[in-house]
């Protein structure tokens, strides 16, 4: 089982979603890996650089985390890599990915930023990485105003690249129940426009901070997640 997690934006909940999905497969007893191919804004560690996303997912899910390229600057990968004079080579990332995939039953990859994020100045994007991996896309987005536009742009780009297997998770601010009708309409519009069966809403919960490694109410969120996807074996 393999999925690529992307988002309508940076900071939208890709890592939180990756942590939930990894935990789901770990709890099923499957040998699960999390792969953050490119981490920009890498954190300083005793013996060099590390990925905050990998640390968060590993700690919450107990999946094994991997990363190929760590860059210091919190910026688009094409730019962060230029600053360090280290070219991003898609084939190298794919080869790392394949080697992880041969050692695990499940691999959950997380992109950096959204699907159109450039990896170089020649037109290679995060979307190409997902397409070349040949895995379904799971898009993280925000429920509410702007959702249809943001999600549709990302899903259309994925389709254009030939990524046809898609699912969407929308994080909703449950504090404002007056938006419920609008959010449910977002879901049905996206289902109709893209023929996607699996579009789910999940709440934003208290106290979660990926960068500060705060898990807050992640356990409650995980419970909601398992309720949503139970009996849907592969999430699709
Ligand atoms: N379901 C949620 N409940 C509560 N807070 C959330 C949730 N999802 C995301 N957040 C908040 O948004 C922040 C960013 O989420 P996350 O790190 O998952 O985004 P991302 O898309 O992976 O960002 P990046 O592009 O940096 O990888 C989290 O630190 C957390 O504070
Ligand atoms: Mg992330």
C-alpha cells in the first residue's frame, strides 16, 4: 500500500494526516514507512540536520521515518537547493523511494508544500514526484471558504499529470458549526466535479503543533479518523 500526501498549501495538515494514516497501518500490524523525500527548513540536530515532519510522524505512529534531502532554508525546494548548490534529482528520490518500498508493506510519502511546488527551474514539480512514484494522491485541505477553488486547482493539476486515483481530507474548524452546511456542500461539489468517492472531513483539534512536537488531542483525532475510514480497507 502506497500513498502520496500533498496539500492545497503549506502548513495545511499534510504531516498531521500522514501521522494518522501511518498510525492506522501500524495499528493494523503492517510494516509501515513514512517518507519525506525533501524537507526544507530542516532542524538542527547534534549530528547535522533533521526533519521535524519525520520526528512528528515517527513519534505519533511508530512508523519508520525516512528523508532524502534536507535543506536549511524554509523555502521552495528549487530555491533552497540552489542556496546549497545541491541539485534535486528526481531519479535519485525515486530510487530511494523504491528501496524503502521493497522493505515495507506500506509507504506514506509526504510532499513539500503543494503539488505545483518546483523542484528545479526546468519545470519539475512535486506533482511529477507523485506521478513517477505511481501512487494514489491524498490531498489535505482546509474546509470552508476557498476550499472548492484550492482543492479543484490541485486536483486538476494532478489529473493533468495523469494522477487519477485521488482522495481528499478537509480539516474543519469544528468550533463554528454554522459552517457545516457550507462544508458539506464543498464535499458534494468536489465529489461531483471530480468523481472522487473518498472525500472526508476531519476536525482541527486543540494543542497540535508539528514543529514544537506537541500532540495535543491527536489521540481523539485518530479515533475520528479510524471511524471515518473503517471498513474501507485501502482508503479508496
Ligand atoms: N487536524 C488538526 N488539528 C489541529 N491542528 C492542526 C491540524 N492539522 C494541522 N494543524 C496545525 O497546523 C500546523 C501545520 O500542520 P502540518 O505540519 O501538518 O502542515 P503541513 O502541510 O505538513 O506543512 P508543511 O508544508 O510545512 O509540511 C500544525 O503544526 C498544527 O498546529
Ligand atoms: Mg509537513
